[in-house]
C-alpha cells in the first residue's frame, strides 16, 4: 500500500467530503456546497468511488497535482476491494463567496479500520475551491495538510 501514502488517504477523507451535489436547487449556494461536502464524506466511508468524486470537476487538482479526480476514484475502489475502511469525522465547514467562486475550509479527522495504515490516521486542514458549472457547484481544487 506504499503507493497509496498518507496524503492520498487524507485526500480520500477530504474528497470524501466533496461528492453528491444533488439536493434542492433552491437552497442557498453555501448550503449546497456544505451538503456536497457531507455527501462526499459519506460516499468515501461507504467505498462508493463514483459518488465520492461526483462533485469534482473533470480538471480537479488536489494538492498541486498530487491527486486528480480519476486517481481519487481509483483510491476509493482499492480500499473498497481490499475491504478496508476509512472513517471520517468532519469539523464545521466555513464557506466564503469570492466573486463568482466559493471556498470551503474545514478540518477532517481520519481513523482507520483494520488493514489501513494507522500512520495515515489523524486530523487534516482542508481548503477547497468551488465554481458553478451549469446549475451545480463543483469542486475544482483542494489542498490539505496535517493539522498540528
């Protein structure tokens, strides 16, 4: 599992927090972004790769090129196929509008089930960037680092 290091597990948790932008189109934009983050976390815990990346743009960039949309989906698939679980505990999500875009910042704590490298568990600070595509808000960038 060396190929799937700590930052990728962190990315799973973060991006777990990014899928499933369904819901009511009449909800405020900030609420829609928060709901998408929560749905992503749930999808990642459930090992649902497609749902985990549903809110990501095709050109999604995670941590300056460390992870793209396809890589994240594959990572979730690997964990699911191996029967490994990643548990995600989300902190409050702060959403700020910046012109035509939004940022969402939050902390996420990862705990690992049996078989997942315990050194990948921990708390991470995540900042995501969102833009409107069609009628949906989609995540186009994310950065994360271990919280101190």
